[in-house]
């Protein structure tokens, strides 16, 4: 009887050691420069914003809470003309992913810039507001904090448009071909991009972005 019990225990141990289920990886987020493509939602008469680079950062507070920061290049460019308003949004970051492998960032603060005109440099006044919602960072073994999907309400000089945002890290991969046209092959063969990613060359930004809604995987 003792041998039989021992045998069952060994078998159970071996079975558990062969379990290939990936353990949770928490909510990692790669910093800093991400590339985002903006997909219009609904109807709008505003000029279409194709996308931009986003500065994304996760950090811990002294109390142990996690925070996510999103800093769009459009607002960063206005820091000199509007030093009062912050260019980035902050939200509360989850510590564990949901069943789909996404980590949520909740209650993202509104980010805005109200820059006066600069006659010397022939720059017009700019009033721009970013309202982020449904921010989800992908946190799976194949993409540990390197893809993001979110909703964005973007207002520029009084005109408001809605977008779904697809973003990825790294965000500094140029994909302009020798003829000046977008070249998808430069994204597909770039060594610094995860080979599991489905990527494409954004024709306006000439930068590598997700080819589909995250998880954008092959």
C-alpha cells in the first residue's frame, strides 16, 4: 500500500512538472517611445489624424500603486508655448491582466495644451485636448507589455474626433523605402521588432505600426 501511495505521489509530481501553462507575468510595460496608428470611429468632419509617437511609462507610487503615463508627441511639441498644462495623461494601472491577457489603465486624466500663436515662427494658435479611455496593455508571454489598444477623443481647435488607437513598442522604426514610399518589408525584417508581431508601414508616418487591432500577432 505504501509503495502504491508513493507511486501515485510521484506520478502527480511528474504530471505537474509537465504542465506547459504559462504563469501570469503581471503587467509589464516597455518604455518609452511607442508608435501609434489612429483608426477613426464614427463620422467626423475633422481632419483625420493618422497617428503619432507616444511616450509611455509605468511607474510605482510610494504607496505601491501602479501608474501609467501617456505622453503624445503632438502635445510635447507645444510644451514651449504652453508651460502651464501638462502634456501627459496619468491613470491607475492594474497589477494583473484579465482573462484576455490585457492590463487596464483606468481614469486617465485629460491632457491639453492651449498654445498662443507665434508670429515670429509663423505658428498658429493651438488648442488640443486628449481624452483617453479603455486603455489596455497586452501582457502575454509573446508580447510582454509591448502592444496597446485604447479609445481616444481628440479635439483640435474645437473640432472633436473619435479614434481607436493601436500602438506598439519599439516606436522608432522608420519604414520609408528608397523610392520614398512605405515599405512593409522593412518592418517585417527589422531585428528589434518581435518576430511574432503582425506589423505594417503606416503610409503617412512612414513608421512601423500594428497591422491589426492588438493583439496584433502572426
